[in-house]
């Protein structure tokens, strides 16, 4: 258990240093200020569409069949 904890701590430390480096690179590339959001940061890589589905109504018979359809 001690080895797992040490390994996890090491990984988290490396991740933190990489994140700090990334933030410093972003700040440095934007002229010393807060980095501006780009269009890619604002919009996800995929778009979702609204789809209207018909939900089956329960007719009072065979509840399991209705549940499976729902």
C-alpha cells in the first residue's frame, strides 16, 4: 500500500509541475497577461443536436414490455 501511495504522489507531483509549466507557457505567449480564450477553448470539438423521441405511453397491460420500450 505504501508503494501505491508513493507512486500516486509522484504522478500527482509530475502532473502539477506539467500543469504549472503549461500555464506559464500560455501566459508567456500572450504578452504577460491572462491568456485569451480562443474559439477552440469556448466551443467543444463536437456538436450535439436535439432529437425528439416518442416516449411510449403505458396502456395498463404488460408493464415489463412497457419498461423495456421506455
